[in-house]
C-alpha cells in the first residue's frame, strides 16, 4: 500500500482528527484505536493543547504504538500523569470532559448506541461489553460517534437496547436531564453524518472517495435523505505517515 493509498480505518482516523479541537479534553474508551490515533494525530498537527484522557486514567499518553485496548500498559507507562477512576467520575459529573468518542454494536438514526445486547436483553443473539461511566454521554459537551463498520446491521433504524442516548430516545421522545451537548456526528470509514435533522436525526454530509451514495444508502439501516454530499478531503501524506508510525502492528491497515 503506497503512502497515498490509505486504508479505510487510516482515512477515518485522519478525518476524525480534523474534527477535534485545540484546548479540549477528549476521552477515549476501552477499545478505541481509531479515536486514539485521531487524538495523537491532532496533537501532532493542529491541536497541541488537546488533552487526551483514556478510560484507564492515562493523561496525554505517548505510546510507541497504538494498542487494541485502552487499558494497555503502553498507554499508562507513557502518560504524563495517571488519574484514578474516581477522578474520571468527578470530571464527568462536573462537565469537565469536552468530548468523548463512542461506538457500538448498533447505532441508530438519533445517535442512540447499543453496547449491551443485540436481540432481546434476556436472550440476546450477541452480548456486548456494556459501558462504564455512562454519565459521560449526558454531560460531555460533544458526543462523537464512530463505527469501524458501515453496515445496515450496525447502523439501524432503532437500537435493540440503548446503552447510551442520542439526540432523542429510541421512541423519538426527548432525552431528559442532559446537561451536555448530545451527539454531534457519526463517522464511519464510508460516510460522515451530523445530527442536524428536524428531530435531531442523522443527515448525510460527506462520503469517502471509495464509495457511492447508492452504496451508503443501501448499507444504512434508516432512510437516507436525497442529498449531494461532499467527499472526504484528500489524505495528507505526512499525516498518513504519522499514523503508520504509531501503528506498527497494523491495527488500522
């Protein structure tokens, strides 16, 4: 693969990176190699004051390579500081976390995400890991959603179980007691949606150069409104080389 032939996940990391802001506190979860790469890329190129926090308590880690798990010792050993889980909960409740990136077994058109169970809760076809500190979805200023797979099985009309809430409940009712900003966007390797519809539903904004509107529509579980979406920006070779330099294991390849 040449420098200009980015893999879908490498491209997604570069697109996500551009959506992170300087001076934000950004937290990534337990299995987040793409958001982690995006944050390290942002710190390197345009957001040097971005504070990266992992769910394991690593503050501004500088890993030699991207790990599959957010609890990797590579993150903790290379961090500027390590904070306790109690501190993370305190930051959550005070609204000090600016942005969090999450995904799920399912994500629906309102940005509700399911990390718990596909099928019935009592007898699921697939049991997920769930989520610790669900309060982050209610207090973070920006809830960013990422799915490494663009499939109608993952992007669904309505989640089977809402581990975390989007712009509205799966029923369409408003989300009560939210103090944060709610979901801002959903990114996949193929498409970028923003939750700007009349009822807070996802609207297609951009697609990858490697796909078509027809393909995105077919592989999205809700009705995609007719639109003329933009294309993802071209991959910058220098940024791609940086991503590859921290991905020696080829997790994003």
